């Protein structure tokens, strides 16, 4: 398998983790956190597309289903963050990290599941 997809997916992990955990540590959502959310989403979607090409499409297993769920949640997360920032809703800006950490944890399932379930072996 071409390592490009794995590299891009790992970049998604790095970007998304920086966005989520820096927001959590800061205690409030900032525009640059949103930029990292979007960069993570772009890399994850791109890497997933490359993996689809390699595997012949989506698989209906833990990895495939949670992977699609994670991308959908990441998309919702990025849109919601943009809305919160645009509206300047201080309460939501301060509490947004709760949803961010939830989405990040869900995203880790498809990231690590191939290691646990030995997909592709």
C-alpha cells in the first residue's frame, strides 16, 4: 500500500489534536483552533479518499462505519465552531471544548482500529 494515505491521516491526527487540545487548555474557542479543526478535516477526508481507492470503497465494519461517523462529526464540529465564533457567543466559546474532545475521542476509534483488528492483513 502507498504510505501517502497513512501520512495524510496522521497529519489529520496532528492537526486535529493541536486544535482540540489547545482549545481545551486555553479554555475558549479561538479562530486559530477552528483553522486546525478544518485542516484536520481536510486531511482526514483526503486520506480516507485515498484509502477508499486502495481498498475499493467503504467497508461495513468498525473501521469503516466509525470512520464515516468521525468525518461527519468533524464536519459538524467545524461548522458549529464557525457559527459560534461568528456569533461571538461567549458561553458557547467557553464550553465548546466539551464537544471538541468528544469528537476527537470518536475520531480516534477509526484511527487506531486497524491496529487492534489487524485490517488489511
